[in-house]
């Protein structure tokens, strides 16, 4: 058994523009100055309430929930109006299909919602490749280990048979806490040095390099 669990946004797909636009719309809806796009990118990977807490530290739980709801509404509106952009990073589909063909079991562990992840994978034509999908709807925010532990359980894999692949320190910390391997990708939201400091055994520069490393 070989299980590869991927983060989604920043690892499989590039949703940066849509995330920033939805976050800006959410803050503007409450007459708040939107965070900088750099700050928004730093919060990607966390579940929405935790991201709001990071972006607006002085806010109450009630305010964080209101901002979360406004963000979700802005995201849904962008999707319904055809403005949502979540393309696969170049080379990702080839890497996924090659791993799948080589006998790897694939999963996703993401701070996205069930609905958002389902739409994203289906829109990119890769939904059928994954046997386990874990989201923020059913688990605490990364780096809490719950979603990765559930992915292992659903796939029938032991920690030593699995690898977590992601673009943020939260992904690496989650992997370390569960006892799986951790591989960082440098095309996402956190710097390679942060990924290494959080426990990444390797930070790859391209999906082709990731594939080569996993199959070696």
C-alpha cells in the first residue's frame, strides 16, 4: 500500500485570485479594510474561521463566523457567475494519473468545504482518481491531525505507508503529528524554508520532480 494525500489549493490547483477576491468582498461587506493579498495567501490552508482569526486578530467569534459566511457567499456567487478560477497547476494531472497507474492510492486533505472540493475536482476532471476526501466541514483546521488520520483509515493505510504533499507549513505539521512522510511543493503559498522547518523531508520545484521523487 502506498497512499499519497494531497492538499488542494496551492498544491493541486491555483485558486489564488478567486480566494483573494472572495476575501476582499467579505471584508468590504462589513466596511472593514481588506487584508493585503500577501496576508490572505498566508492564511490559505487554514479552515475559514481560523483564517479570519489570523487576518483579524481582534475580532470576536461572532465576527469571524459572519466573515466566514460572507466569504462563502462571495465564493458561491463567483462560481454561479462563471468567474471562479481554480485551474490545475501545469503537470499535476500527469503526475496524479501516473501515480494512480503505478498503484498508488490517492486522497485529498484540504481546508476547503465538501461542496467546494467536489466542484473543484469535478471541474478539473480528476475526481475519480481519489479514494478519500477530507475537508474542513468534518474536521478541525490543519495542522490538527484529524483529517489525515481519517484519510489513512478510509484508505486502509498505516502512517508509514503514506505521504502528505502540500504547500503550507500546516500540511507539514499535520503530517509530522500523524507520523507520515511530508513533502512540500514550492509553487504554493509558503516559502520552502518554512516547509522544511515544519518537517518537510523534501521540497520539490515541479510536479515532474514530485513524481520522480515518489517513484524513486
